[in-house]
């Protein structure tokens, strides 16, 4: 039972981590809590659904329930959602920044943007749940000798591996490229980065695009296990912020570790409490973080 809950927690944590990276970017570079970020997960999931409907999910590849066309649709959704995030910034947040809006004003604007985005999804696709594929799968044992009885679907194993690969690629980008170093500098001190000649507008634009793309991938991964619905992003909102705050503002590694910690906490808690209280775990974890270490694991005390 513990092994199965741990495996389920890793899968949930991988999805939360991808979404939390975008949240921590916004907190670190833009200096406000973008509560509309969760709706980018929903948009990404539905854009991928729309693109896959044009070509179909394709014949299943190996043990997976989908084929390469769905992966191409996921990549297309990541790009389009990244551009949508940039457009939302241009239409809403950039105008407020130029007027010197307070962080609280930006938060309220984010709430308004989230409502508009969610209702646009409902307007176009309705309240019904949708599926990328209806292929049936059999769960396979992960490590029959070491962990007997611990099973995951092939789709879930693929999602976990792909999410880890995406996070590793993003870490390499932020560590070894000039643009990535500029983004990290902006997260540390926007004013000092501007004095050093870093193109702030370009970094801000890239921040929104990357955050939106990661959110879209998280939405697609969440929709693959098992279905897509208009609240898919909203249901993860608290988990995303709990992971970002746990890891520390502006820290990619912190957001990733925070995401896995939230996922494991949610699933391991089912061994002790009713599944109906699973949704309260991110809230309790967030309260504990704010009380014990408000700067997060990798954050520094002001």
C-alpha cells in the first residue's frame, strides 16, 4: 500500500512540479502571484485536444494508449499556450505595470483573467469531460522483485519520464545559456539586472512563454490521467502555489522538489485519512510552510 501510494505521489508530483515552475517564475521575476496560471493548464489541455481532433491520437505506440500525433499536439499546445500567456501579459499585466499598479492590484487582475479564461473554455467545449484516447491499458508492475504489487499504467510511466526530461532540459537552459542566466538574474534582483544591461522586456516575454508552455504540458499530462474537464487547472491551483512556496521563490529546483513533496503528501495521506480530505493536504502543507519557513527550502530570508 505504501509503495503504491508513493508511486502515485511521484506521478502527481511530476505534474504539479511542471506547473509550479511557471508559478515560481512569475513570483520571482514578475513579483506577483499569478492565480491565472492554473487556467493555462486548462487551456493547454484543451488546445491539445483540439489539435489531436484534427489528426486523431494516432495508432497506439508500443504499450501506450496514444501515438506520435498526440505528442505533436502536446508540443503545439505548449507553443500556443506560451503565446497566449504572453498575450495575456500584453493585454492585462503589462498595462498595469506601466501604471505602477500595486502587487495586490495585479493579483485581482489575475483572478479576473482566470475567470475569463475558464469561462471561454466552457463556452467553446462545454462542461462535459473529454478524453484524448479511449484505448484500454493494463497496469504493469514497476519492480516485481523489489516492490511487488506496485503498478502503474504505461501512460503514467511515460508521463513521469517525460516530465523529468523536460525539467532537466529547463535546468540546463537556465544554467548554461546566457538567456537562462539573465532570467535567473532577473529573479534575484530586477533592478540590478536592468542596470547590468539585461534586456528586461525580452526576459519578461520569455518568462511568460516558458511558463505557459510548461503549464500546457502539465495540463496535457493531467488530462491523460484520466480525462479533461474545465476545472482541471483550478483543482491544481493550491497544489501549484504550495509547491512553489515550499521550494522557494524563483528556484527551479525548489519548485520541482516542492511539486514532488506535494504529490507525495497528497497520496501518502490517503493511508491515514479519507480520500475526501485529500484536497486539504496542499492547504495544510502551505500553512506549515508559511509558519515554519516562509522563504521556502531554497529561499533566503529577507
